[in-house]
C-alpha cells in the first residue's frame, strides 16, 4: 500500500509554484489495459457554461433522500462519522484554498494513477477522462468559474465539464504534454476528496449476524432485560433495541453517490474476497460467537450504545479480525470508504439511543445500563458462520422484519 504521508509525495512545478502529487485512483466501470477508459472520440465541444450550474450546489451537504442512519452504529470504532459533516461555507472555497493542498484528514492511500493518452484524432494533444459523480461538477467549476479557470491557467490545460443535468467524465486535455494533464487531474482529485468529506453516508459494508440461533437468543435477552425489576423503565424501552433481523457487524461507512461508485465498490469487494480472503480462509469456515455485552463510553449510567462482543471461534489466529481489516483496507484504497482506525472493532449493536429517535416519540438521551451489565454481562447469544459480506443501503422504507437492502452481496 502506498504511503499517505504528504511529505513523501512526488513534487512537481507549474510555472513558479511547487506542488506535491498524492497517488490518485479514479473510479471507472470500463478500463483498458493501461487502467483507464479508451478514448474513441475527440472531446472538442465547448466547456459547460458556468451559469448552467446553480451556485447553491456549491454550498450543499449532498444529503440523500430516504436515508436513515439510526439502524446502524455510526461511532468512530465502526468507521462511521463520529462528528457532524464539515460545515458548509457561505461561499465556496477559492481556487487557492482548494488546489495543491491535500485534505487534512481521511487521506486515502491510492494504488494507481489515472492514465493520460494521446488523442487519437490529434497526436499533439494529451488527454485524460475523470469520472466523478455529477453532483461534484459544480465544485470543479467553482463560484463564477474561478476554480475551473484557475485549473486551466495554472496547468495550461483545457477542462471540459458536462453541461447541467448531463453525466459523463470530465475531460482534461493539453498540448503542453502529459505531465500538465496529470497535474490538473491530481488537483481535481483533491477537490473531490474534500467534497466527499461533506457527503452524507449512503451505504455501509456489513456482515449479517442474524442467523436463527442468534436472533432467538437476542429476543430472549431483550425479554429478560424488559422483565427485570432492577432495571429502570427508561432503559427497557422497546424502541431502544435493534430489530433482530438487522443484527450485523459493520466494517465501514461509505458515500456511494452514483452507479460508478457502486460498481467500483462491488468490483473491489469481489476482488478482495477472491484474491485475499478465500486464500486466507483456506477452505475453513469463518465462525463467530456473540458472547458478553459492553458499551461505548466511560459512564455506564449514561450510555448511547450497548453491544455484543464478537468472539472469534476459529481460535487464536484472530481470523475474523484479519478478514475484516483486509476488506476495510481494500475498500479504503478505492477512496470511497474512510479508514479511521488501524483495526476494525468487532461488535454487534444491541441497543442504541438513535434507534428510539426513529421508532418512537420517546427519546431518551442516554441509557443507564448498570443493572443490565450486572445481570447480563456474560450473556451468550450463540455461534454463527459468516457467509456473506453486504454493501448495504441506508434506507428508511424497509420492513422491521427485513435486513438492509443491498447494492451487492458477495459470498465468502
């Protein structure tokens, strides 16, 4: 994996300015042998007019409709966002604040650089196609076209962006040479990395742990908690508990904003399972046991999340941890899933105050779990075989008896 240390990135000069180029990967569902799209036609249409894009797009948080995050945990340990999205600014950042500067956090290690090819219709022209979600076009244009103009002026490139309401790649071309095109593409990449930081999560990578045995044990646990006289009524609220059908282990959170994002995620997951995970398992079943309960914060009288601990039934090899970390590393390299911790925390959420906020008008701020711990600390939820990994959608309109709908499901 390539290093994310900015001081190790390659340096290059544009006129009298020095920049560092991070390794960059661009999603694409159709790649040639050199790792990028074939160029079948010359992109000689005029760039999209700046006023075709609403300036309000530049300040939006890219929120997705019908998204409900309450049914999954979004704590730091699971790779979720532990704080609100970055605040939007009244005006979009100027060109100098966006370009030639790496994101301050969630810097992603990338494993390839976008290919630059000669235009087949004009060998003097070098060009590259950059496929990004169309909602980010406005970010590349900038307020009044300032960002796009700055990109073109500093790299001596032409940047062609699809018109308002259209999709397709951004085309970067230059007669000055391939390095100029690479510089421009890299700096577009930095803009998109920053914009993705603002995007609400739309999907999460999950491993369902909702076998019949575990679901039945979870129902017994919930009933035992609710029937225990020692436990405060507020801590027995039905709305605090996860639905049995949605018990799962989260590997990480993602903002998949178009079909290219989703296809890239699916492709990366399939490749990881086939080339890394299956050889690691060597034909062995990946078995886990849910035993014991724990909580996220330091004060058991004021808890947001109560979870079941996952015990690796494959023994001291810590096989489950290795599988989870390998999948998280692979998806992080796509640039679509933040890697916030060195290791994925193995746990299954049982109770969460966020559940109650979506299910009921009763909204306790925290849960007092002291008596729950005292009575059920070592509760055994049983064993299950991990069979699939899901690219699961965050969606509000699903039955309580269903698991999260999936964009992709890959068997181990």
